[in-house]
C-alpha cells in the first residue's frame, strides 16, 4: 500500500502470536516505548507453553526495577539482576523448546536476545530484540521506529495518529485491544484510514485458540518458520484482501 501500514505496539518479551501476527502484517512497527510501564502486562514477561501440552504453562519473568516508581516509562525500566535474568531466559527456553524439531531456528532467536543482555539493562531493549528476531526469521523486513523519537499530542488517539503521520504511514493497523478506546477522528483529519486487525476466532485450531495468551515461541517450535510464515501470510491476506484465513 502507498505509504505503508503502521502498527503501534509496546515492546513485548517473546510476544504472543496475536501481537506477532499484527506486526507481521504491517510495513512498519512503531515501538510504543514512552508510555507507562505496567507490571501486569507483557513488557517484561512471557507465558511459555510446553510443546507436547500447551495447557502446561509457566511465566518467564525478568525482575524489573522502576527508577521513577509507578510513573516509570517503558524505556526507563531496568533489569533488577541482569546476569540472573540472562540465565533464566537461557534455561527456560531451552527447557521448553530444546526438543523441538525446529530448535535450530529457536536458538537463533534465543542467541540474539542473550547477546543483547551483554549491551543493555533496559527491559524494553530486550523485549524489542526478541520481537525483531522472531519477525526476521520469518522474512519480515519492515521498518522499526521508536515512538519516543517523535513529538506528539497528549490525547491517546491523537498521539497514535501523530505517530502514523510522522512515520509517513497512510494506514494504521489497530488490534482488538486498541479498538476499545480508539477514536478514528484524529486519523480521519489526516486522511489515514484505520484498519481493524483480527486473528482467527471461534476456532478449535490450537494455534489460534491460544494466540492471545502464550508466547509465539510455542507456535514457532511446533510449526517451524516455513509453516508459521504461511499461516501468518493467510491472516495478512484475510486482513487486506478479504480471503479466508
């Protein structure tokens, strides 16, 4: 699409498949890094699911220090114990997905994150790295920008619209969570259509039935890069072409 489609999403650690599918469908990801950090969200944690029984789940959590207390922004949050967090990430992901037939590609993503621990203690940087690595191995080569790099207005929808404009995007891809509060008017004022993004619902497919809860590492380990990319391509086609996913 001329100008491209942007998705605006907070950095999530080894993101869920629903978030990964939305970013995969976009031409650019604006990392929403200058909003308040939320401990009960996914910026510093991921729900891992066992390969043979995805209902067997465990949280992978990076203990996080908030320098400014509750008002701390996402890009200000720091690891409380970087060496320990690195060991936990390495051990848990190998424990859950080390027996996958696609473990080589999983290791590629894991290694990118482990290397990032050597250069940063910012939780957002690690989450960002994990997401980009998961997208890259699928062949996604979109643009990644940080929301903190652009001046915006204060209103929630106004802020998102300003980011879409500043990035040169001509469409904004909105997930179901954002749709609950989004006002289309600030986008319409700039001639930017809002596209509602959906993943398959009301399905017994165990891939999508858990897409909003568990890390996409499970789907990656279960299907491998080729088959997972095909599934996400189908979702993207349904989004923009109206084909069934």
